[in-house]
C-alpha cells in the first residue's frame, strides 16, 4: 500500500471562458440595441434614418425624448 498523495490545490475559474465570452457578447449586443433604440439619430445607420424609424415606436414606448 502506497502512502496517500497530498491534496493539491488547483485553481478552478469561477466562470468558464466560454460562458464569459457568450455573456460579454450578449451584453455588447444588448448595449448596441439599447443605443439604437434610445439614442441613434441616424449616425449609425448610414442609409439615412432607416434604423431610427425602425426603432421609433420602441423609443416612444420607453419615454425617450425623440422629437
Ligand atoms: Zn418620435
């Protein structure tokens, strides 16, 4: 019978790198959507006010100043 091996402390990340990447991507997409709904006045959508008009009802629904 061999002697018991001492316990090693292994650093285990609290969150997996894959989950962290997915979470950061989701946060980025949500921030971009929030910007488009609330603040875009045609600066992002280079084709005129297409995105502004697309998000127009959501903007008024959230009470964001528009026009
Ligand atoms: Zn409006």
